[in-house]
């Protein structure tokens, strides 16, 4: 499908009344995990769209353009409210968090397996193991605080087991900046992947930044603060992949194209008939947004959309959320990687004076006070061993001991 050649259902922008925005929440104990993760994904997509349009507005001198941006943004905001209302009231902060981390794991794995650009794939695989470990840390907190086993929430599709320890993920800011892609040379799917994963990780970062202070105990608050800092690193890494040479109008067209692609992917993949209708309705609205953005590209830059999509604008392989256990187990052989400027290196290969070690000494000066470790340590003392859901023992032998949290793997040389 080429969304530029599809006719929008409505010839002009229309806005919904309050009843239309009050979606029926999904049933948290009956709805499938990938329906929940699609809700999170599209909520994050709408956040990214709205903040991009706000930033465009703040950097634009033409009020005629700003009025069009405001009109489109208003409908984008209504889409976000409709999606946000799908989350049920009885789903706790931590239960929702498990959905965020399952999305991070399986979305990243889905894209990494299709990604043709080796630099982008390297970053996807690198951050994948970190989100995978976050899922494990939050799952232990969930069982300890609420008595809920996260394996039920992930539907048994995603393993819950340690990866690169969260304590090892704290890097100096200089080492999170990556090389950016070239939108004129890289495949369309690479352009989509960089935008989608940046928005998804940004949404996770925002969620943790906002809900952490509302958690009901001090350890949970500290865990959200720590992992939110890793999400900041991920957003830096993913965001730096995006081509910074794109104009505001080109970026707008690409944002709208990406939304069309994602809503159509969700529509094709969705099992819940009620939510499937929402994805279709939003896809049809996004066709109109894409038409507006491409018309503005012509009007203000004198360029047609075909000049941005020189190899064609047909949707590449759609996003399909599914179990990726085998692929993640393959990626586990990179658990000892850290980063050094624009590349990744094994921890043993980092220079002794690398910024990584200096930063670790500052933020992790006392391992016993690091929340991601404390959660597991406390759980083990209470239950005798950590909480896991594995199809078989960990690929990494140093992570098989369930009676001790490993705080040195990927963090200290020679481990």
C-alpha cells in the first residue's frame, strides 16, 4: 500500500465530541498482551507527533503554517485521548510498566531482525538487552509488592530473566551519541525504524519520569528513577540515529507517513474487534494528515512527496508484535558489550581511562544503594531465589545463579 495514493475518507479535518473520545477500556485480565502493547505504542506515537508539531510551531515564522499545524495537532491530540482512555482504571502502575517493557523488548527485536543498516541494527540489539533486563527487575518488584506474576501479563510470549545488568548500563553521556543515517541513501524501513523506536523509547522515558513519584514505596520510586535515566540514554542513542538534515516540512511528511504505517500495521495485527476499529479510524484520519503535510511541502518548498521517496512509498514489511525468545537468546552473546563514543565494544576492550568507568564510580559509588540491585537482593532474601520465567536456563552461565544478583557482568573487566 502507498498511503499517498489512498483517498482520505473525509475531505477536511473534523473533530470528535467527548463521547467519542471516551473509549471503552480493555479488560486487563482478558485482553491479549500484544493488544496492550499496541495501545502503548500508538500512545507514544501520538505523543511524538504532538511534540514534533509543537516544536515546528515554535520554530516557524509563518502564522498561516502555524494555523495548519494547530488544526492537525488538535486532531492528533484527540487521537491520543481516545487511545489513552483504553487503559483500564484497575491496571496498576507496575502492571502497565510490564507492558511498556514487553513492548520495548518485542518491538525492538521485531525491527532488529528486519533492519538492513548495520549501525541501526547494532543499536537496536544493544538497547534490547537493557530493556530485557528492566523487564526482569520490574517483574520482581511486581511480585514482591503486588503478588502478581508477570509471566501472566506477558502471556508467556516473552521470557523474564536477567540480561545486561541495569547497574552496568549507566554510561557517560558522551558514549550514547550514535552516527546518524542518511535519509536519501538508507532504506525506507530504516527511516521508519529510527523514528518508531525513538518515539517508543521516548514514551517509556516520559512514563517513568511522570509515574515514578507516585509509586507507593521508596524502593519502587528509586527503581523508576534509575531506569528512567537509562531510558534517557536510549532516547539519546536512538534519536541521534535520525537524519538531522531533514527540513521541518520533510520531517512532518515523514511523521505522518510513519503514523499511517503504524496504524495500518496495528489494524492488520489486531485481534480485539473494538480496538481494531479505532486503528482503522485513526489510519483514515492520518491519510488526511499526510495529504495536508505533502501539500504544504509543495507549497512552501516546491517539492513533491516523490522526491522524498525515490525508491517508492509502498509500505515495507508491516510491524507484527510476536514472541522473539529465540532471537533474544541469540543476542545474549553480546551481553558484555558497552559503548565507546559512536560504537560498541566489549567491556574488556574499553580503555582504562574511559569515561564509562569514571561515570560508574560517580553514580554507582555504593553498589548496595543501587535500586535495580536492591530489588533483586531484597526479593532473594525474602523468597530464597529471584523471580523468573524462562523456557530453559539462561544462555549466559554467569546469569544462571538465582540466589545472587550479578552486579559485575558488563561492568568490570575480566568478568
